[in-house]
């Protein structure tokens, strides 16, 4: 798999969060047409950070405008400000990030201006991946030292008629159903 670097478009948060501003989506479409990625990683729709949710919505919107044959095969919404551990295991897309932890640390260190400001994103991100690997399967020996969780956003790209809110609600409903069934079995 060939990985392309993250793209920073230099739009302030208020512009990305404003659905009436078309320039972020237009810039993304230009980049997507040039790169023609087969896989796109973005933020997830349940992220705690409003700007991250806005980015995910703008990325999906940009992908929906592409001709069908130019759309990526897969679109994943990855965890950032809100862990995706709450999702039912069948819904989680897991990426094994056990290898090259030193390279991951170096890539996270690119954002030194944020890290040196007192938020240790570098340590927290690697720790979350390690925790995901340990807690993923409660009765199995760990087969990874780092896992990243993502939700599959591909259906929103392949079917632009899907409602974003209903789509994320379906993940939440499956989680709620699993919790209710577990409690019912214990009563």
C-alpha cells in the first residue's frame, strides 16, 4: 500500500465548520482528482472536536462529488479526540500499528508546536494504540502492540442519499443494543 502524506489546506476552523463555505470542499476535490487515492483516512463522525467532525463531513462531501470511477475504494474515519473503543467489535475497522513505533513517534513529533504547548499528543496517541491492542480481546493473548480503530465511512461516499446523522446513529444504536443485551443477561 502506498501512503500519501496528510494534507493541510490552511483553512481556519471557522471556515471548515461553516457549511456555506465551499472553498474547503473545492480544494479537497482538486487534490482528490490529482491523487486518486484508493483509500482515504479522515476523522470520524463521532469525534469530540467539532472541527474534526466538520473535516470528516467536508471530506465525505468532496468524495461524493467525484465521478463514481474516481472515488476511493475505502474511506475510514479514525479516532482522534474520542476513542472508538465504544463501537461494537464487528463495526470496528482495526489497523495493526505494531511495527515501526519509532517512525510513528517521529511522525507525531511533526506537530511539535502543539506538543511543546503542554498537550502530550505524542505519548497519548501511542498509549491509546497500545491500550487498544491489550483491551481488544479480553480472553486472548495480545497479537499486536498497537491498534488503531476506525469506522467505515465508505457507504456515505458510495450512497450520497444516506443521512450522516442517521448513519452515525446506527453505530450508536448497535452499541446501545449490545450494552442492553449484556445487562439483561446478567439480571
